[in-house]
C-alpha cells in the first residue's frame, strides 16, 4: 500500500509518496494554494490520483511537546481531509523536519529559487520517511516478540 505525506503550509503544501513496499519516501510536488478549503480538495485529489491507502499529515508540535496554533490548524486540515477521503488520515510529529529538509538541500547544493520550489515536498518526504521507519521498527519489534514465544 502506498502512503502519501502532507506538509501543510498557508501558501505552499508539500506532498510526498512512498513505494508500495513502504520502503522509500519521495517528494512528488508542491501545491501552491492559499485557500484552506481548496488546498484540502487538491490534496484529496492527489491522494486519489496516486492511489494511496493512507495519508499522513505533519503535525508541528512545539519542541516542548505542546500543541500550538499551527498544530491546531494542521489538525483542522487533517480532519477536513478525512471528510473527503475513505482512507485513514493520521497526524505525525514533524518536529525538525524542515531543518532536516534544508540540510538535505545544502548537501546537494540546492539554493535560492531551486530550493524554494522543492523544500516543502522534501519536508513532506522527511515526514513520510520518519513515519515509514517507525512502522518498520514497530513491525520488527512485534515479529521479534512473536519469535520469543
């Protein structure tokens, strides 16, 4: 099953998708949309287009673990998106993903306008890769527990 991640932003929303084996997350694009409702609809359309079975929305939790206004807006986004889709929409902690995305762009020497075009999609890919790694780790632990029995 493919999974799509969303890095929601007021003007630019990054999207990423993984392969069917849920091994590798890749950026798939940025939706440039300031209207909240229209952005939700475009993300829902992308989920259908990419035939995903789950959508992960980045949740910008504060570094101290509290939920601020930005987190609440992302929660509203996820809730509205769920109304458009018949697949699960989950929230995922995205702390430091934008910093990681910027570091990745530095590593490949992408700067200026080139970076601005893709940074949100790269951030979505970081969110998704973290989610995939967590799921794989959880599965491995469950398998190890079963083998112990």
